[in-house]
């Protein structure tokens, strides 16, 4: 389970749960309760954890497959910037969705499966709306230019 792997990772790093919460700016006791109750992790806590501990392999944390740590490929691909949100933007959504699709049977067994579905549906909707907004901006700019010309 994710809680067990998270605890294993922290032990490997020599960190207490409280230290990890502080570093990742996660509310005091949030990770501790998750580990103690062996419960699900929210997407916002997961995002905070993975953007702070970039060498933790998300696939390993979520599924237990692959190795625990990675050689931070995000930094190599991006000419590292300090903006943590940029790291998440670099993750190829299509690759993630393809991986989940290829392993849907395993993912559907996870307690957090419904949360994954909601997160990806929301992300897709946000992308869709962002594209619509950009198109509307272009249309407004065109109409304003046309109005000025008249």
C-alpha cells in the first residue's frame, strides 16, 4: 500500500514523518495519520510530496513496481528551474495515461483509483477550457483589430 511504501522511502532517506511533512509543507500529522491508519493519500498531499522528494519514483510509490528512486530525469529535461510547478508540467500526461491504461486492471484494484480518475478527468477538462480561452482571446483580438480598422 502507498502508506507502507511512503514509510519505506522515508526510512531510506533517514527522515521522520514529521520532517517529511515540514519539508513538503504538508499539514502536521497528515502523513502520520495516513501511515497509522493505512489510508489513502490525497492528490494534493501526493503532489506536495513528489514535488519535494523528486527522487522518489511515483510509479513505485503508487504501485510498488519499478525502483524506489529515480535519477531525477525531470531536472535533466528542463534545465532545472526552482519553480516546483514546472516539474509537474514536465511530466508527460499522455505517458501517464497510457501507463494507467495499459495497467488498468492493477490500478482499478487500488483504493485510490476513483481519486485518480477524478484527477485526470479534471486535468483534461482544465486543458480543454484553457484551449477554449486561448481561442476566445484570439477571436477578441481579431474583432478589436477589425473594429479599429473600420
